C-alpha cells in the first residue's frame, strides 16, 4: 500500500485539504485520516483542482465525511475542466455535496481565505 500524507490547513471557519495527482484505494486510509481531522471544522473544503484521478474509495470516504460531520458543510473544489469532474458527475456527487469551480469560491462560502497552520 502506498504511504502518502494529506496535510490539512485549518482556520477558524474551515479546514482545507488540497489533493494532487492520482488518489485511489491504496491511499484511502491516509485520506480518511486527513478527513477525520476535518470533522470539527464548520466547513471542510477538499480541493481536487490538481487531482488527475480518484476512484470510488475516495468518493466513499467523502460520503462518510458528509454523514459523520453533522452540521458541518463539506465543499468540494472541482473545476469543470478537471478529469475528476466527469467522475463526480457520473456518480452524482453534487446531489449530496456542494461542488464549486474554484478554491476562491469555496473560501467565500466558508467565510475567508486559508492561512498556514
């Protein structure tokens, strides 16, 4: 199994996880650990702007976050030109989670830009 870390940046109003490259089942455990750290934030932003592929295990982890986050808002950043956008469209992710085109738009929904931890 590939070992990869997914650092989370946190502010008072949201947590941000930026994904790059391919993410799949082999990275699911590390991805879920990062998402677990976002549960206490009012808004969890997961950016797929620099992600080229994700599989169903990653989508499942996002749904798990949504179900366990209570009143917290989960926002995904997926530009329409990104290959992941088509995967999310086919699965119907936007029927469950908020999907926006840019990190700026997600930050605006959450109440301001991220700062380093």
